[in-house]
C-alpha cells in the first residue's frame, strides 16, 4: 500500500521505517509481534478523521494505540502487515477544567498520571489509578474500561466518564463532550465506545468526573491467614468504614514469596516472616486523625476476633508509598520470575474465597508444581488469578499448558457466575475464551452493533467480539 498521499498531509508524523515502527507493533510483555504499513501520529481530531477516511477509502485496517500498556494484545497489529497503527500519543492536551461542575475535558493521548496531577492542581481528585498510570492514556483507559485500585469507591473508567468525542469508522467527528450527570436522550452511544477496545471508532477526547481532594489517605497492611478471613475482613471494613473504604487489595502467599525472591530490596511493613495480606486504603473526607482512629479501631477488633494475625498502619506518605509499591510491583515480579499465564477474573464477591480455594485445588492437582499467583482487587470481586511455573524454573515450555489451564480456570469462573475479563478487556488474548460463555443471542447483538458502526470492519479487526465468527 502506497502511503505517500497520507505522508504529504502528515509530514514528520507518519512513520514508515520498519525499525522506527518496532515499539508500536509489539506489546510490552513481548507476547504479540505484528507489523504495519505505517504509524500515524495525529495532533487533532480533524487529523484523526483524515487518517480514518484514507483508511476507509483504501480498505486499510486501523489499530488505535495509546500507551501500549494493555494486557490483552488489543493494541498490537497482526502479522499480516496491512494495518495502520493510529497513535494518539500526541493528542495530550487538557482542554479545560470546570471546577464547579467537577469535570475535566481532556484529549485521548493524555497520560493518566498527568491527568491526576492536573486535577490536583485545580484542587480536585481524578481517582482512576493503576500500576501503569505513568504510561497509559485516558483513551486506552476508556477503551478498555480500565479498573485499577480505587474502583471500590469511585468505580471503573466507564463510571468516571460523562462524555466523549469520537471519530467514527466513516471518518466523521461526533462531539459528545457533555458534562452532564443526567442525560436520557436516546441510546447511550458513549457507553458503546467505552470498553470497545477501538473496534467501533477512535476516542479523541473525553469529559471525565472530578471529586473533592480527600483531606487524608491512610494505608494499612493486614496479615490474614486465609482468603476467607480476608473476605470476612472486607465485610467488617465496609460496615465500619462505609464509603471511606477506597481500596481493598489482596496478595496471597505465593505472591509474597515471588516478591521476596525477585525484589529483595523491598521494605516490608511487618517485621516477622512475611505472610499473605490485604492492603487497605481509607480516604477520609474530614481529617487524618479521625481516619486513622477508624482504621486502628477496625484492625484492633479484627485482631481480637482472629481475622487479622498482625497489622501495620503507615505513619507517613513515604511509608504508604512503600506499602503500595509491594502491590504495584507484583506484575513485574511475576514477569521477572519467568513465563506466566494470566487470568483477570471476577466472581460475585460473596463467592470469591470459595472460588480461590476450589480452583487452586483443581489446577494444582491437574498441573502439579505450578504456583498460583493470586492477587488483586478483592474488594471488587476481581482477582488476577495468575499461574507461574514451579520455583526456580523459568518455564520455557510453559505455553504448552496455557490453553488447558485457561480451560479449567475459566470453566470454574463460569460455574461461579463470573467473568473471564474483569478489567483488561478481551483483545486477542481472551476473545475465544469469552465467546465460549456468551449465548448466541448475545454474540449476535454484538455483531449487529459492530456491523452498524463499522460495516467495512476496518476498526481493530480481530479484537474483542464484534467480528467474532
Ligand atoms: P493501549 O494498550 O494502547 O490500548 C488498549 C486498547 O485500547 C486497544 O484495543 C487499543 O486499540 C484501544 N485504544 C487505545 N486508545 C484508544 C483510543 N483513543 N480510541 C480507541 N481505542 C483506543 N488495567 C486495569 O484495568 N487495571 C489495573 O490495575 C491495571 N494495572 C496495570 C499495571 C501494569 C504494570 C500494566 C503494564 C498494565 C496494567 N493494566 C491495568 C492494563 C493497562 O494499563 C490498561 O488496560 C490501560 O487502560 C491501557 O491503556 P493504554 O493507553 O496503554 O492503551
Ligand atoms: C494489577 O491489578 C493489574 O496490578 C495487572 O491489573 C495484573 O499483572 C497482572 O496480571
Ligand atoms: Zn488489576
């Protein structure tokens, strides 16, 4: 495909050199490797519309890309080399903040951390928070409907978004940047683009919700003997802390072991032998002192009733960051330990401890020696139900058991009334596994939506379920 007509319009912003395209055609895990005819780097929604119209006219598939931190291979073009990668990275301006309306209108390529900072400068909180926040973009967050560590209190990306600007698959610009909390004027188009993984159109800007800055944030680390105890602690914490409970994250024992093996420099909250734990965060609207007193009372009562075996409350922001870094380094620690199999599951919170107990037993019986690296957002009923090779083995051939392990894990998820993708999306990684559990009527409705929005199937083909055969 000759891209010279596009190159004229996008002088200096159209990459066609194979070496220069390399970072855009593979994912950060180095799991998927593709190629592309070009990488376009637009500056405006009008630029995006020009690229999309060119692609539509020439039948060129488009792969939108933000920070390329996704977990499911959704931002990587396939190996055919016929697609164009559309990088939104240069569209990174905050268009405006309406402090009274508690909203911020931002371009799709804004880095999440930059948006948190911009909100803070305006005396507001943008609560979306995840380990990749220094590199992922709001366009990617919305397109994957990202979750992260504050969903318990503030909801996922969808719940934080009021309006979108989108370039359609026909290359038209839809301005739906409404800052309204209530708007019942027909089908909710915004919610179709959120979580669509770039298969329906290109998000170019968004209006997102802001919140008051919390007066204080208090972080605690609580050792728990079992996942059942962690779940019971969640119930007590919700009853005692109410809406102030902001995060409730679990790290099971094999996660603690892998962190100590791979990252010996890490500082641990409790002096004794490291055991599995939950990380609790409370953000208090009134004062540091009242928040701390509430958390202390909760942990003392939990200790007395045997739910918690030991606990520590961070005394300052540095210590709080140290607690959080243990949680945030999990992905990297598991990556360093060798090959791994990821699952991003959710089940009803009430059933999650039983799910872990029963499914761990089934997997370790069928695949002796594997390590169950189970961690994540217990408060949302969403765990990263990951699997690693035995200690000391890098698992060169671990891939051969992946499909069989997925089958067992996802069948169990389904039996527990859960979902095979809680927050990472389907991409190419979980497309067929997700389809196994969708009814023909659900798949048909998804295909109809895709057909209506993108009849030429140029928007990120082969990802998610809209074009699943
Ligand atoms: P990309 O990876 O570039 O793209 C992801 C998908 O969105 C692709 O389908 C792409 O085509 C599409 N897309 C991107 N931009 C646009 C756009 N403007 N318009 C249309 N489609 C677009 N995820 C969580 O949910 N919770 C977590 O806690 C979490 N923690 C993570 C921790 C680490 C260390 C890492 C590496 C990743 C983590 N992730 C997490 C996964 C990832 O960061 C999120 O999925 C993030 O939302 C992806 O954003 P991105 O800009 O990198 O998107
Ligand atoms: C997290 O919650 C991310 O840390 C990544 O969603 C999970 O590494 C993973 O599997
Ligand atoms: Zn997560």
